[in-house]
């Protein structure tokens, strides 16, 4: 799992649409989809529902739980990156 994948997932959910998230990031929607697929593969479960007639982002039950945990996960991933860079935080 990459920090960027979690960030993209969070943005996609906030925007409610893969195309809008891609537009915000000035990238191709296929790259957003690939990032979400990579995140799902590393987690071992689907985050969003897929289907021919689904146009908006609809989270699976596990996707909703993951989204609720994502801010704390980002905090931890940032702390790990700080450790890697040798940045000490008070506390």
C-alpha cells in the first residue's frame, strides 16, 4: 500500500466521482482506477462497487470502514515517512 494510493482514494471518495478526482489531479481517469485497483489488491478486498450503470463512487461496506480509518492511516504513514527522513516530532 502506497501513501499516494490512499490519498487518491480519499480524494475520489470526497469528489464522489473518478473523473472529477482525475480532473482535480490533472491526470487520466485510468490512472485513478489503476491506483484504486492497486490499493484494493494490497488490502485484499474491494473498496468501491463496480458495474455498468454505476457512475458515482459507491463504497463497499469494507470500503466505508477503510475510508473512516484513512485519516489515521495517513497520519501514521506520514509519521513513518518522518522517521525514515530522520525528522523527530515532540511528544
